[in-house]
C-alpha cells in the first residue's frame, strides 16, 4: 500500500504529523514510523496495517490484535500502548496506531553487536518471564475477541492441507507431518499463545527487552507452543549454538519459565512443538514464495524467503534424527 499522507493520519490522532516513513517489517504487515507533535511535545508513533489491506482468512483481525495487545499492556507486559484502532471509514485498511518505543528490532544487530552483550545476558530470563505472565492471564480476559482455537490434531490437518495446496512434494516435510501425527496430543486450550514469540519480534535496548511485537498470530492453545517456536533454528540468525532465540539455552529458558510461575515444562512436549514450529515455518516459506510467483503480492522479500525451504528441510532432518540437544 502507498504511504499514508501526514494530513490524513493527523486527523486520525488529533495531533500534528510532521513525517511518515515506511519501515522494513514483517511479510504480512505494512509498518510506518509516524513523527507527531502533541501539546508541543514529540509524540513518536507506529502505524501498522495489513500488507494487503486486509487480514488473510483465518487470521486475527487487526482490531482484535490491538485489543489483545492492550490487554497485555494493561497487565504489565512489555508491549506498546495502542493509541487508535483503524475503522473502515479511515481508509487505511485493517490496522492500528500505537506508541513507538526506543530500541532495536533487527535481530542480527542485537544478537551480534557488542553493545548489546548486556541485553543478551538477560534476555533468556526476561523472555521466560513474559511468557509465564502471558500464559497465566485468564482466558476470560479475551472474551469477545476472535482468537483462533482448536485441537492440535485439527491444526496439523489444516497445516497439511495448506501444504498440499502448493502441489510441492517434499519427502522431508512428509516425514515431519507423519512424525507429528504420531505424537500430537489433543488438549484443551489453557493459555493465550503469542504465536510468533521469537527473535525478530522483540524490541531490544542495550540493557534488555523493551517490548514484544507482532501479536497477529495470537490464539488460544498450549503455552509450550511459544517455547518451541522461540527455539526454532530460523530465529537464531546464524548463532546455532544458542537454541533459545540465538541468545540462550533451552534448559535455562525452561527453568526461568518455571521459576516465573509459568508451570512445569514438559521437555518432550516442547520438542514436539519445536518440530511443529520448524515445519510451520517451512510451509510459511512455501506460502510467501507462492505469493510472489503467483502475482498475488509481488515482493522481493517474499521471493527470497520462499527459497529458504531447503534450509527448513535440513533443520527438520536434524531435529528428527538428533532431537533438541
């Protein structure tokens, strides 16, 4: 979508807007830095919209994403406060405006630059504490939100159907689905799951975590899913020996989660979710590549991510042969 006009956004927030700049963001969102002025003081904001103007079928509506993010903010979790939820009359598609916080979102920077060493030393405990607090929030807090839910078996079946839709035959993906089918256990939803809790979706300052970003994949389910997703190899950005997000160890993450009140971690269950997450990322790579090739949303970033399917196949083979060691 085209960059919104400053005058347009100014009307939405009731303040002067001096600059809007599009930021590099996730494949599903169009994100803009907004420099506003309120009562004579700088008011830095973020405008985030669905990249195609609307959320794909089955996704969390942006209005509900904003409300969930505000629920997390009011519960004391490190997230940006929501300023305005966009409506159809605003002409910008589905999205919302939130506070812009200081910090670095580009994971390869804060994972590798020396000035972020103090942050890397504290992130395992901070991420574990955030997840523990999130997973303890009462499900009743989300009443009225269209948070997806359903059994793990249903989720696996949906993911397999999506995979077959691309008419791509990957023996490794086929093996991954067969492996998971033998091991998934249907359990009632017990937690609010962020759904994309990983390096790349954290805002980090030199001394530690500032905010958790991108709540668009949130749903009700098993808290182990967030733990497994954080440990997927794709989110280590080359730091293979640090399974927890490229900055920590699995056992340290699990122990910190338990110490923060997140409940006991079943290591075998967390491993199943790590395999699940790795396969899920592989299907996402297929999806993003297909978006570009089909012409639905031609985008160099999507095309490049589509080429990473082979990396995911290697990750899956390693997980299935050697486990999460």
